[in-house]
C-alpha cells in the first residue's frame, strides 16, 4: 500500500502532522453511505494503525473524537478493538 510506504519513510518531523491529517480526512469517509468506500477506508485506517504504537495512538484518539458523530459507530468500535487486540 503506497500510503503505508510513505509513512514508513517519512521524516519524523512530518510524520505526526501527515498522519493526523490523513486520519481526520479518512474518518470522514468511514461514515460514507457506500459500503465499498467504508470498506476501503476501514482497510486503510487499519493499515496506518499498524505502523507503530504512536500511529495507533494518534488514530485511536482521532476515532474517539469522531465516533459520536457517525451514523453508526460500529466501524469505529471495530477499529479500536482491532488496535487494542494488537497491543
């Protein structure tokens, strides 16, 4: 996955900012009415959360911040549970 490769080689100074930006914008689309888009976003966010412990923490915080605004928070719950299981 290209985005995952980018984050693996990104300079530490931009990694946090870029990760937060991507997570914020991807999580908007996790609530998309299209199941295909939801599935793609879910996979991308899951892959980013696997980069390292810091990435998982940033993404978990972003998920918790948007979870209440989603029509169905089930995918948010599933992402957080998946990250917790990997720890």
